[in-house]
RNA sequence: GCUCCGGUAGUAUAGUCCGGUUAAGUAUUUCGGCCUUUCGAGCCGAAGACCCGGGUUCGAAUCCCGGCCGGAGCACCA
C-alpha cells in the first residue's frame, strides 16, 4: 500500500490500466435525478412519513417541499404517507374549517395521496393519558410560576419551586388544570430536562397549557377541552404512536428534536430518523404565512391566489403544473443548506411539461388597426394548433378584402418593428410593405404571398387577427397587472383550466370563457 | 447575547461520510450558431463555481483548526 501510494499518480494509473482495465471504463447511465437514500431505511419493516400542517392557511411552495419529500420517500420505499392536521392552538394560530379541505385539495392536486389521515383535535384523550403517565413517573411537573419568573430561573440554570413537587401533588395540580380551577396562563405542564442543558431553549420545555376556549373556541371541538398540548408534546407522541419512521421537516425544528428526545427517553421509545432540510425561498415572493396574511388583510393582495404569491393556489391558477413543482422539489432535494429558488428555474421545469401539450393561439395585446391594400384575393390561413403535432388540427382564418383592402389587428408591441422594417410577414398569410406606422393605425400595401420571399428579405414574422373577429381577452400577469387585447376567434372553444400558448407572448392558463376570455399568464 | 445548522458557477444540484479514475459532473440561465412560418420547442457550441486563511497528507471541494458570511431556534406558536 505504502509502496503504491508513493508512486506518481500517472504511474498508478498505468498499472491499473494494465491490470484492471474494466475499472476505468466509464459507465454513463444518464438518468433522472433521484432523491438520496433515506437514512437507516432498512432498519424498519415499512417506511412511514407524515405531512403535518396546521390548517390555519393554504399551502405554499415551502409546504410543497415537505409534502413531496415525504410522499416520494414513502413511495420510493413502498411505505406509507400520512396526513396529520396539527390543530392544537385555537388562540394564536387558530385553525379554520375551510383550510382542512383546502389542504386536502392541494395535496390531491400535487398528486400526493395519503394512506391515512389524523386530526390532533380528535386525540386529546391520548395526550391526556400520556401527560398523566409522565407526571406520575415524575418526569414532568405542573408549573404555576409567572412566565417571567420561570424564564429568569431557566436562564440561570436554576429550577423553579414547582419542579420539586411530588408526583401526587403534580397530579392534583393536573386535575385543577382540567377542571378549570386554573385559568388560562396560570399553569403549564413542563417536561423535565437538565436544568443546565447547553441550549437554554431546551430546558424544561412546556408540554400542555390551558386555553380559554369560551373565548377562543376550537373550530372543530368548540369548548370541549381547555387543556391543550403544545407542539412538541402532541407531535412527539403522535410520531411514535403512528409509527412514523422518518420525520422530514424544516431545520427550524432541530431543537425540537432535542426537546422531544427527553420525552422519548421517559417513555422508553426510540426517536425516529430525522431529516431537517434548509429554508426555502423564492425570489420576490414571501413564503411567510403571517406576511401573506398581512398582505391580504391590508388589501395588497386580493386573495391567497394572487399571482404575486407562491401559494399553491396561485401557482395553479397561473398554469404552473404540479408535475413542475414536483420535479423542482426533487431537484432541490432534502439537504440542510438554505436555498433561494429563482422563478426561471420553476418556469423551465414547467415549460418542459406544458410545451408539448399547450396548443397555440394568437393574442393581440393592445390592438391597433393595420390596413393592407392591394390584397389581390381572398386568403384562407390554416395554422396548426401545435407546430410539432400537426395531427391535432388547425385553426382557420378567412381574409376577405373589400375593394382590395383588408383590415387586421396587430399588437402595439410590434409597432417598433413596423417603424423600422419596411417588409413584414403575417405568419402563415402574406407579406406586406409598411407605408405609414402611427400609434393608432398602420397603413400597408400587399407585397407577395410566398414565405420564401419573406425569408429572403429577412422580413420579421408577426401574428395578427382579422379586425372583425376575435374575442376580448384579459391576461393577468405575474405582477397582478392586466394586459388587455383580443384573442383569435377559435379561443371561444377553449375550456377553463386549459393551458395554451399565445404565440410570441407566452403560456397562459384559461380561467373563464365567456364574452370575455380571462386567462392567467404563466411564463414565456 | 446564548444554542444549533450551513456555505460548489446567476440559480439549483452531484461529488463531501470512506481524501486520489473529476485539473469538479448535471440541469437551468446567459451568449453564439444550426434548425424552425412564435422572440416557443429542438440540436450544436461557449461562458461560468469548490467563502477565506492556516494545518495534516505524496495528494484536500472532501479531514482538522481559526475567521468571514448566511440561516434557524431561544413562545403557555406550529
């Protein structure tokens, strides 16, 4: 070994090439990106993951990361994926009935079907039983200290008087929590840890507290319970009871693992495997629930599907497919480093998916009239719905000149082309020569029909529609502004949710088809 | 302030655990070219990165130490 290592690298390579040539043959299996293997997956008979949202708002791109990671890993190992609503705070993060279904809808849209569903507000008895057990065993206590007093003690690595209470006294206090002797904020169950744990945030963490449910009724169970578990208690118990083998969540939960491990030790349980992925951001859009809600309340955003937001509802409305989100998330993976996504990345994934399916149509934004004279005859243009799939059929346009004069609508965006280029071709129609280009009207003369000639002349190709046909169309852009114009007649046959491409404009999702066509812009 | 976690091209990611077949691979972006009756798609090509400084080693993106930068937690929220 020593001997070999002292040889120059070149010589080492030569020797390997002589003796074991197969070691040098490159294998190039160019496959799709896969998730890295799950830690210790083989340790468990069946991998079980869970997505556990608080139903207090709709899901967004950040939630999609948790969902897709959990779902895909479960599928990858032939395991189970659960949905668990964590609705244990009817006061500061109050769940709303409408969001339970909204979350389910989002999950279905993402194509992540869950094998079982749990709702924590149905499981209070379970938490109570475990609370009693842990109190009985002396591993927790009911603390009635003032919050500030407790925090001071903890900061100084000191224990509070309640910590020294006997199990019986704690059980007595526990019953007073349940029966209403203690009011909201007057008592809390704490799990014992080292009072001098290196991370002060871990020390004697709170497990259950009282909520005045007369004042803050729970949307599902109303005033039935007044003692409610905190995150680490309910989640910790559920993860074990439900047999979750792999917890995949954001790294903001890292210290929660340290906290929960105390409880697991007291109950004699093994803590599941964990993956804590980093923060996910996307440029220019907040993924913070509270900020989004604030924006909606202030009227900055009309609704949680405002195109400026990265909620799943907003992305869906814009024609971003769940497949695109899926492959983006696989691309990003589960690593702990923070990521700042760019919209262009999302668009690239989406474009790959929708380009083959989106049929093509003409949309003239900010239309201006263009009159061509000397048009020799009637023209009928047949333009394929998709250039790569002519078998899908055609849209046809009839151009009937009146006294040699035909009138079209073209986009104001193309005015600069008119001004600088004399010869222009209408796609799939004919070539003409611009005579006069003004803000409201362009005058032109028919030149020729052949595409070859347009090519030879280097004439730009622009899209068009006959002035007396078409459907008024509004395109909501990603910045929530609205582009107005006219879409070609064939668009009347479109259906909501179809994703199409307006040629030379971009991909859009059809939202409404009435007297007006309402669409949302996805990306170019 | 205390406690953690992280830093590979514009963006995302592979390689990092077990240092050497990789003078860092892939996707996207940008730019060129080809093709094309869309400024789309496709094809070809180019540009572009191991945070910094020490150390260990024949050899470090990979191991160790320090620094810098970024992020998270420090709620009777989840």
